[in-house]
C-alpha cells in the first residue's frame, strides 16, 4: 500500500519525463511528425503538465489539512561505506508552493505554444524539450537531497542548451547555447563540491540532515558546502559576474525564453538560496557577500536596461534586476518576502514575455531614449554598450588560456605521445575524391600496411616480427619443404645407388663373403 | 549392456560405407547422406550426455575388449568430462565442414567418405582409454587427411600433404619409442591408461621424463609446439577450407588432449618439465602472434594465430593446477569454434573473390553485411574479448599460470595484445577504407552458410556469456587430473 503511494509520488516529477520520452519515440519512429502529429504531441505535453499540476494541488490541500509530508524516501539507491544515497522527494510548503507555481506557468506556456508554434518545422522537438524541462524543474524543487536536485539541475541545463540552439542553423544560436552551457558548468562545479563534501563528511546529502548538521557544527565543511551551492545558485540565476550568458540565451522561441530566463529556470538559484537560508543566518560574512553580489547585479542590470532597444533584452535585464533584489532580500533574512516576490515576479514576467511578440501592435509610441545625463557620459555609455566587457573578460582570462593550453597539449600529443605509441595508419583511408578516382584508374597504388608498425613500440614490434619471420623462413619452412622432403629424396637416391650396386652379382658375392667372414 | 561408444565410433563409418556402395547414378545422394550421418552422429553425442554423470570424475560408458593378451592391448573406450566436449566439438565441426563443402564438385564420393572416416578416427583418439589404440587412431587420422589435402587442396597441395605426413610420422616415431619404453617400464606390461596411472608411482622420475619427452615430440607436432610447427602454415593454407576447419578446429586439439593425458599418466615427468613446457607455450604464443601479424595472406594469418592460441593452451597445461587445466580445456573448445568459424568464413570469401591477400580487400561491409558481422565476431572471439568463450579460457589459464609463476604470466596479456593488433587490422582492411570496385558484387552468405557460421559464432558467444554449464562439465575431471599436483 505504502509502495503504491511512493510510486504515485515519484510519478509527479517523472510524468513529464515519460511524456517527453513518448514524443521522442514518436519522432524516431515517425508517427507524430509534421502537422498531423501536432495534435497528439500537444495533447500529451499539455496533458502531462495538467496531471502534474492537479496532483500537486491535491497534495497542497492534503498537506494543508494533514500537515506536511516531509521527506519521502522512494527507494534506496546506493550504499558504500558510510555513504548513503537514496532517491528522496521533499514535500514541504516551500517546495510544494514553488512546484505548483512553476507547473502552472509551464502548463499555460505549453498551451500558448500550441498555437504559437503551429506549423513550425520543429514543433515536436520543442514540446519534447519543454517536457524534459518541466521534469527538471520538478526534480530541482521536489528533490529531497542534493543529488536528486542535481539531476534536475543538469537536466535543466541540458534543456536550456537544447532550446537556445533551437534554430541550430544560425551560428549565433549554437555559440550562445554553448556559452550558456559552459558558464553553467562553473556553477555545477560548486554544486558537485557541495555534494562531495556533504557525502564525505556527513555521509548523507538530505536537505533536512544538512540543516541539522550545519546547526551542530559550523566549520570549514559547512562553509564550503554553502559556498558551493551559492556559486551554483548565482550562475543559474545569472548573478554578477556570471550575468553575461543570459543575455545571449534568448535565441529560442519566445515562450521558451520566457519560461527559462524570464520566470522559471532563472528562479532555480533563488530557490536554492531559500533552502539554504536557515544556514545563511549562521554565516554573516557569507550573507554580506551574497548581498554584495545581489547589489552588483542590480546595478549592472539597471544600467544595461537603459540601453536596450529590443523588447526581449529589456525584459531580461529587468528580470535580472528583480532577481538581484531577491538575493539581497534573502541575504538580509527576509525569506518570506523573497518567496512572495519570486512568485509574483514569475507570474508577471511570463505574462510580459508571452505578450512581447505582439508588443509592437499594442504600443503606439517608440521606446523612450536613455536619460540625458546617461547620454552625456561617454564612458558609461560605452561600458553599457559593451555590457561591462563581461564576455570580453571571460574570453581573455578563461577561454584564451584554455585554448592555449589545449594547443600545447595537442602539440605534446603529436610530437611526443604519437611518436611513442604510433598512430593508426590512414593509408587505406582516402581523403579526397581525386585520390579515389586515381585509385580506381590504377594510377594510385596503396602500400600494404600489413606487418608495418608505427611509433616506437610499433617499430619495436615490427623489428621483432621481422626477425622471427626470418627465422621461420630459413629454419622452419625451408628445412621442412626442401629439408625433410629433400632429405628423403637424397636418401632415396643414395639407396637407389646402393640397390644398383647390389644388383650386380660381384658386389653381392663380396657382401656374402664379408658376412661369412664376420659370422665365422 | 550396450556399448554406446563403439556405436558412436561406427556411425560415421556406416555413413562412409553407405556412400561407398552407392551406385554411380545416385551421385546427388552423396551429400545428403553425409550431412545426415554427421547430424545423427552429433545428435547421438548429445544423447550420450544424458547417459553420463559429469559430477563423477571417473571414466564412463566404458567398453573394454581384450585385443592381444601377450602385448597387453585392449579395445578400451570411455569418456570423461575432459574428452566429452572434444568429441562433441569434433562432431559439430565435421557437420559444419560437410555443410560448407558445396564448392567441392569433383570426386565427391571419395571426399565425403574421407571426411566421415576422419571424423571416426578423430573421435577414436578422444575416447580411447589405452595408448596402443590411441596410437592406432592417431596414425589413422593421417590417412584421410593426407588424401584430403593432396587431392582437393590448392596449388602446392602435394608438397603440403607430404610435409604434413612426414612431420607427423617423424614425431610419431618418437612417440612410439616413448610408448615402448612405457610398456617396458610398466610392471603390468599394459598400455591401458588406468594401468599406467597405477604404475606411475613405481616408474623412476628419470625414465618418466624420457618417456614424456618422446611423447611430447610426437604430440607437439600436432599441437603444434614452437619449433615443430613447420607443417602447419602450408597445410592450413593449401587444404580446402572445410578441411582447414577440421585441421585447426580439432586436429590441433588432439595434441593438447594427448599432452594432458600424458601429464596425468606421468606426474613426476610433468613436474620436472613444467617450466620447459611453460617456456614453449610462451614462445609459441608470442611467436605465432607476431608471425600472424606479418602475414598478408588471410589463411596463413589464421594458421599462425592457431599457433599462438595453442601456446595459451600449453601455458594452461603447464600450470598443472585446476584453473590452468580448466583454462586449457576451455580454450581448446573456444579455439575450435573460433578457428573453425574463421577458416570457414575466409574460405567462403575466397571462393567468391579468389584472393586471400588482405590488401586486395576494402569496404566489404556494404556488399556483405552478414559476412561482416560473423567475421568481426569471430575475430573478436579470437582476441578473447569478455563475452566470448576465449575470454573464459584465457582468464582461467591466466589465473592458473599466476598461481604457479606469479607475475611472469603477464606476458600472456602481451600475447593477447598482439592478437588484438592483427585481428583489428584485419577488420579494418576487410571492411573499411575505399570501396574496391571489383568487390562490390560479392555475394553475401547463403542461408545454409549463415546457419553454419551462426552456430559456431553463436556457440562462442554462448560459452562466453554463460560459461557455467561447460565449466561444470569439465570441472570434476580437471580437478581429478590436477589433484596429484596439489590442485
């Protein structure tokens, strides 16, 4: 009985996943392709989102009447030494509220997209990724321990990557997607560090256990866990100085931009900080740091918002500013305010984003120009145009050194490692069509690669094999073909000679005489 | 009581006689009769498994009749866990060889008769329980083989056949001398395995060593051991493909089987010569592997790879413990299947393209996908990739060798590396690279060929993925053989 309940609870985050899988299968086996398949795809995506929202609402009512479910252990996953990991889901007021709000937003956006993306070539792909994203957000919010949340965290990163590069034919879309994904990996490193520390020192990464443990001991371990998670949260929510990626990330269809960067995914970091807030209260220094980050983001976003001329970019920078304010609120300890702010902002922002495609029809006046004092300061103007050089800085200090290092490593590989180990021969691989034709007309001859080694070890092998082949030819095969049979021939000839002698009577007589002599 | 084994021995002979007395106008019946005979022999062998108790290490289904009282010779047959898999392998490979003999068009009456006689003689070697009869069957194998290579072989077939016979006979002389000494040293003056096992406690170690050396030369030619393998490349290359299957699939195993039996009979000698045997196995493995790597003739490459694989078997035998002997026995079966499959497939490929030079091939994947799957799986099985039977065999041999010599057996993995080198090279040359225009029309496998190859390759995978049944089958006998050497 209990197992059924657990299964049902597990179904909440996995239902969108199953829906996505179904759409994906349909794409592979071609039953939902094209305009005909749009109806089915839409039904499945919207249906799964509605079911999830319904069951979440039931849970909300149930929790309101019976009290919070708390952490639910769905199944044990692995146990090694003192490390324990299980699949946990957490149903407390914070997670249930956010899950319901996010599901509602995703459901409405999905419904909106059914019409918005009608006759779009990649209709199915869009809904597949949106389903994945829904599952990812549910896992983040409902995850009962760091690991389950991390699974959602990564799934969200991947679906974000896939939707930014939705029109992958455009180069800007695919480079922006890569940029967003790589920047997010920085935050993932912090998240992984937190998981690692929690598992190594406390053997457990459940949210509830983390809070208890951190109360018990405030140490380097607690600090590094909190810092790691703050790093992850700041990157996901595009806080300064990780803000650059989000302004490039609006390449996908507008509904998805709205959901990801306007109202849902961008709040994942805030959710993480809300979870951490009881721990933050114990750490004034880290709280001040967080407040500084939030403030920097607010200033950065405010300046840039003045300069934007297109609707989506203006919206994204004001989003950033709002989130910066939420971060400050959390750092100050006003968590309820931050939660309410989050919910209201998410709903308002998705409305704005979904409206933005028809914005020009609704407004008559052009966008106001930047304030006069702003226009006069050339330096500030320039800085804002360049978006405070965040991209440039990242390129100079991170991308270029990495590229140089990779270059050096490749050189080392070519000059030293390849020479030692040898590379696989490319001789029977023709690289051009001209070579192919030359081969077919017979003007190009390929050398046999049999028994030819490359690299130091290959040459050693070759030398050894050549020596053995010499031995084999001279001593084994030759002696056997000429030798044994040859010896038999020679012996046979000798025997024939003796036979010929013996046939002559005088030798026979001599032989008989000799025998008699010996016998006597 | 029914003499199950004598019946088994007579089944192929009856088939051969049927073919012999078939009237001239019934030519088309020959192949079906041969196929039916081989199939029923195989079925009968499978039936025999139900009559045996593999948890019992003793020789079973014994049939013993006195032959010559004065010489102490008996018609004595029996099987145990070690010989049964080899008998089954013999029957399976003979069936496959007959199935893929479609290209033999001339003198088919003699051809199929000789194949069936060869099957009977080979089985005789595996089921006999006395050295006298062993020697008789050992020599009997030569006669059909000589004619099969000499009449139906390639261009150099006469030289190859003569060479093969001369080598084996030369080795047999030493084996015969050894057996005579053994007869002399045995106080019971008998050739029976059981009798010699009883006497081994009495025979002094020096005499045992001398006898063992004599046997080793005779058996080593077939196996083949390192300097005695001169006949092998030529014979394998020149023999018609179905005969190559039998040559490398079963004939080589006769040598290894005899070697295990000799070690069982003469334990003191085996311990004396243990390191020597190990060295020969090591050398054979590396030497065969390196030479295989140097060959551009596909058949020659497989022939040398057989030398290499039998080196692994020899290392397993030399370890003289349960794991090592188990590895040797398992590897014998595994190599029988893999080498059989490879010779069959390459033979079929040769029939279609008329070249065995690997450089003439390229991008056959498009034209012959079914071929490609089987060839790649067979080559991978030869490397001993986990999931194939070779892995189980090599692993046991490796563990057995490690228990005996420690890290010295690390060289075994070097041998596997070399095997991988030439196997993957072959895959690359056959199936990738520029399309060879002349080979775009190569026919893929026919259903019968696909079934025959599929059985062999499937057997390799089955024994690799689910090794327990064969391990159980071998276990008690192998343990009994290893017991006197301390397990």
